[in-house]
């Protein structure tokens, strides 16, 4: 297994081409708008393109300058992670979360569902200052601001992030957020949606026997009781949060959002860190084994919500399977951009193959964990 890359190309878009087209589009809303400083970002996230820019215009109160972000659906030639990018859905969800909860999200400006201005749909939101725990190299590998923080600061970040989930899950889930795949419960539809995602990835010749075994395992281990449905952030990890003073300032990346049991988000938060810990162990780097432990996350979530969490081995295995699909697709993207060769077996693209095998064999989780 190769170590994870220190950088990964996500897009073939050139800022010098995008900037004048984005400015022309913005002048449809603000006739004197001027865009400056447009640049992509190599920060976390491997799906939609993220473009940072400043925009100046004059409104009835006088000159105005805004620091903005455009989230742009990827070009089909750039090997997108997901089969479809409903940017309008994301835009409306961010707006709804901002209006109905105190979860910190960026202010929304404009949504453009047409591909005509930039080639694919996009939306524009406010840019929020803050720091993100890095993915490349992972924050727990020993060279990040979070790794260097005190135990008290790390715990403050952990607890305040769990509190975001508690507050988000209090929001009534809108019907339009449900996945449309067949299934008689939100969890059935959620996993059916993930199966369709995998089939999209596999259609390019990247079938993974391990991931297919994982779907069979989920069918065999299905929870006897599913908890009440909530708004699921979907990609609930600290790498998708901007932090100020070790507290969330903006919750980002809602591409995987849906409706399902609250355990989906709690297990994803735990496993996103545990997966990095598995990589740290494999590579012999320090790691942060006392951070985002399942028992601590569950205790904090339960204290804040009063909800009992069940079947977390199931939900964390499901999270690992989804991470496997991400690795499968981003591995194919690396091949597309000439960053690596395609291996003989698609399973070799999965950085989490060995832990996932142990999950399916029942030898990964510690006995007695919640």
C-alpha cells in the first residue's frame, strides 16, 4: 500500500479563464461588480471545486467589498467523486440550516443552476476566516496546528464539534432532503443511494471485491431498530469545519447530506479520525490516539441530546465502506492526472483496505465499546 499523497490535483480549471467569466455572471446581479484575486484552494475536500475571490460593487448603502467562495461542480473530465452534483440542494440546505439552527454556516449569496456561465453549476457563499485540520498530510501525523495544541484545546475542539451534531439533529428533516432510491426506511434508502454511487464508480472498470463484500455484510448485520430520522450532514468530520479558537466558525461540505439515523453522523465523525489513526499506525507516525475516541464522542453527544446511540459497529463499518468508495474514485482521479499507475486490483486503491477487512471479519472493534 502506498502512503497517502501530500498533494492531489482536483481540477483542471484555470483561474485566469474562470475569473472573467465569473465576473460577467456576477454583473447580472451587480452591474458594476469587479472580481479580484480569484484562486483555487488545495484545502480539504476532494469533490467540488472551491474558488476563493473578492468582489466589489456599489449598492444603495455605498461601496461594498465581500470575500466570497464559489462552490463549483466538477467537470466530467476531472473524474468527479459522485455521479451527480445537486448544487441547488446543497445551497438550500446551507440556507435552511442557517435559518433554523445555530449551527455556524456561511451566509449564502447566489445559486446558479445553469452550466452556461462556468461550464457546470455553482453557488456563491461568504468566505469565513478560520483554520481547518489538514487532510494532506493528515493532521494527526505530527505536523499540524491541531497536533501541536494542548490536550485541553484538542478536547475543546472535539466537544464543540460533537455539539454541532447535537444541534443539527434537532432540525426537522425536510422531505426534499430524502434520497430517492427504493427502500422502506431512511437507512435503507441511504445505503441504496451509496450502492448506486459505488456502481457509478465501478462502471469505469474499478470494481472492488472488498467493497462488494462490505455491502453483503451490511445486509447481514442490519440493525434490529433504526433510530428516528434526522438531518444527516453526511461528511461530518473536522476536516470540513473552519475553527476559530478551537470552536467551529463554519460547517462546510454538505454534498453527502441526507436523512437517516443520528448514528450516521456520529459514527462518521469517529471513523474519519480513526481512519487517519490507522494510516498513522501503518506508517509509524505519532497519531492522536486519545482524540475523538468513540466513548468520549458518545458520552458528549448523549449528554447534549439525551438520545441513546445503538449499533455503532454497524454504522462505523458503513462509514469505512463509504471511505473505501472515496479512495477508489480519488485513486482513479490520480491515475487520470498522471499521479500514479492503475494497480492490478482496484482494492489496492483503498487506503483503508486492511481495517475494512478486519471490520468485516469482526476483529477490528474493541469488545465492550458502545
